[in-house]
C-alpha cells in the first residue's frame, strides 16, 4: 500500500519569493545571507523553493523568517499573509 503524500503549504513558494523581492535581493545575495545556515542552499535550490519544486528545511525556513522578521508560522500557514511591508534585516 502506498503512503499519502504529506500536506504542503500551497503559498509557501510565493511567500519565499515575495520576501526576497521585497528585500530587493538577488538569488546570489540571498544565498550569501544564508551561508552560515547548516545546509545552506545555493541559488539553484533557492530558485526551486520559489517555484515550488522543492521545500526548504526547517533551518532554512527559520533563516527566511529571521531575515524577513516574521514568525515561521506566517510562512507555512496558508491562512496567514506576509505583512504588506517586510521590514527585513541587514544581517542576521
């Protein structure tokens, strides 16, 4: 018998892309911000997150949340929206 695929947040990819765009970061700049995160993604993997082809690890989600200064819950809960303006951090 097969297993059911686990539920995935439908809006996660869009939210991750919106964070990067609102902070005016390129894929390369975002990858640099994540350099110290275990399992840090490169630009190709970040692009795949933003297109919904892959899901980031919890540590990468935490890095996004800290960078955008939002709770992780906002990223993964499809019922919650990102703030209209993401304050973001220069460094973390």
